[in-house]
C-alpha cells in the first residue's frame, strides 16, 4: 500500500522473487510519488550519520549501491557530486569526529578529513575550520526512479490502482479485506508503506498507536541561476545531535539548480506543503498525541527559532552564510517545500531508525524518513525476505 518510492520498490521486489504472486499497489492519489518521494532533496546518501549496526546504516550502504546500479541500467541521472560536512568553528570539531567515526564504521568509501584550506580546494566558496569529504554522496531524481519502479511493476504483471484511498481494514480469516470508497479487495499479505499516513493505516490494522507521525515542513530557498557557481556539490553543516534533521544546507540538483535549506517547521496539515495549508483535524491529532506535547515542552525554543528563521528570508540566509559567506539575500528565491513524516514515540522521543512492524498478515513501515529513498531497494529486500 502506497505508491511512493518505498511501496513501489517492495512491489517490484516481490515480483522479482515471486513471479507467481499477484501484486497490487494501492495509492490514494492520482499519480505515483505524489508526496515525500516527489518533494525531497534528491540526495543519495552515502551513510555518514547513522549509528553503526542500525537499519539505517546497513540499508543505506546497501541501498546506495543498488540505486547507483539501477540508475545506470535505466539511464537515469545519478551524479556523484560529493558532499562536505563543515565544522564552522572549533566547538564543532568533536561532533565532526563522531560523524567520521560512524561513517568509517559504516564503510563509507573515499572519506577524507579536510583542513580549512583543503575545504576550499573542494568547495572554493565554503568557510570552516575543518570538513569531512564524502566523494560518493550523489544526487538523483527520485521521482524518475519511482516512475521507473512503477514501470517495472506493470511490466512484471503487477497492478497499480490509483485513486484508491484505504478507509478500513478488516480481518478475512487469515487474509485482510481492504476497503476504499473506490471498491475493496481481499489480500493474503498487506505491506503498508503509507509515509505521512503510515500511523493511521497501521492503527486500521490494529497495530499500536505509537509511534505517531508528526509532520514537519521543510522550507527551501533556491539560488538564482547567476549564483549557482557558489556551490560545486553538497555543503552541509555539522548537525545538532539532538535531532534527526541535518540543518540548513546547500544541495545541488540534477537539473543544475542549487537549493538552500531546509528548516523544520511543524506543518498544520499532514500534506501541508504551503504555510496556508491548514487541516484542523490534523492539527488536533498532533496536539492530542502525548509524545508531541512532551517534545514541544523540551524543544519549544528550537521550534520558535526555526519558525522565525523561515519567516524572515534574511535570517534564513544568515544561517546558511555561516559556511558560505558570500551568500546574499538577493541571491535566493523561494523554492518548493517538502513534509517529513517524523515518527514520535509517546514519551516525546524522535524515532531515528527505520521501524518496521508486523501484525498477522500486515507488515507496517512505521518510520522511514531519510535515507529511505536512497535505501529503498535495500529496504525492499529486507521486507520481502521476511514476508
């Protein structure tokens, strides 16, 4: 269930390994890759940040290799433009060393520790006291990849049913009846890859209410064409270890553009890509979740700062200018936003690793934020092996 990159990858993998099985992908929208897949930054991550031994670490490394080969086979863009994680001052050196330790343990290839001068050899307009260079971090068009996955599903005999919004799940013996306003069907196995709606669909299957999805909108700016020469590849700050977000960074896109962002602002709708998108039922569900209230009490200052910085372009640019000093307010224009399906446990903790559950014939992907797109083919292997 779900025709984002993850649901399509799972369907494709089932067809690869069990061509005798009939596969149907259910999607509430009128197209594939309508939400997180179609609104992300387009970065194929190399596995720098993730705790060694975690699902994120192992599946990201495996997934990046599979994705690279898939894009080459399908003639899809995949550019290893490289990435630098920049320590802006000496206070960030310890955190940079921890990222290097994790990345080394995860087997990220080609890592180099750079001095300030070495950083400028890689990114001439960047500033910092040190950096970690990952030359194999890449950029990709994940919407194009998802469409290719959909083509593979159809060519393999699978069906993709668009406009099929699931409203109820009912046991049918050892099977599951999936009900929608567009009809219903009975399946032997159901895999829920519902992204921003994953907790709701999991509850329909009788799964635990935790974790709940709290939507965070990531807002971006974009360099005007005459200033894209400020960035050769990807320039990231050392992230705050308290959060799974990576901070405001510079991301080159496969079309040659460069995005600056994102922040992380509480969205007032699960699919609220604009500030004016407000869905009262979604807001109420967020406010009712005890984990959100605990999260808000602990981190409200950070939330206010994120909202202030995004509301005032000058403040947003000032944060990015800390590691690209030449950036000016007139160098950027607004860019499309995305929404991250952040899972939050009842105790207020942000779920960092992928979380996969099972209840009878239903498998649920309860948390699959970045690097899920990078890892999609490996996640599909992991899930299908267990079906």
